[in-house]
């Protein structure tokens, strides 16, 4: 499961680098919007690239754990990453996550049908591996 997670995280990181370079394709579906369609975030390119770098780091941790590297730092980082993705799936109770209030936007639909399940999968992959549940 961590191999799939590794590939997913690399792909998402590359997408963030694509956006950081100024390309816009798909960005309208990735930025949370309010009821009237206004963006609730306007991240600068540097921050978008930083997210890409973090995602590459997360992919590295998935790779290392998948290779059997269970040193303390990898285990702590794996738990942290797993929790981060589970919390992202739960959301902030307004425009992002399972318990979001705003549900009629394009972003909300992508969040419900794609981003939340993806975050749950990635979070579960890390946590289940560390608990020894992935066979």
C-alpha cells in the first residue's frame, strides 16, 4: 500500500510544482471556494512550491517505511503524516473535509468525491503500515 502512496504523493507534488510555475490547469478545482464561488485561499507560488517539497518529503518517508526502515524518526514522521492526511479529510468544518458546510461548489464536489477519499487512503496507508495491519 505504501508503494501506491509513494506514487500518489510524487504525482501530487509534481502537480503543485506545475502550479507553482504559473500553470493554471486544474487549479480551479483545487482551491476551496465560498458560496458565491470566491476563492477562500490565494496561495503564492512560493507556498505552492513549498507544499510540493513537503509532499516529496512525505513520499520519501513512505518509500523508506515501505523498505522496512523503521528507525524512530521514520516512525514518528509516518505517524505525523498519517494524522495530517486524516485531519485533512475531516476538514475545518466550513469549506474543506467531510464535515464541510459549503457543499454546492465545484471544489466541494471534487473534495467529496476525490480529495477526501485520497486523503483517507494516504492517512490509512501510513497508519496501517505502522500498526502492522497492511499485509
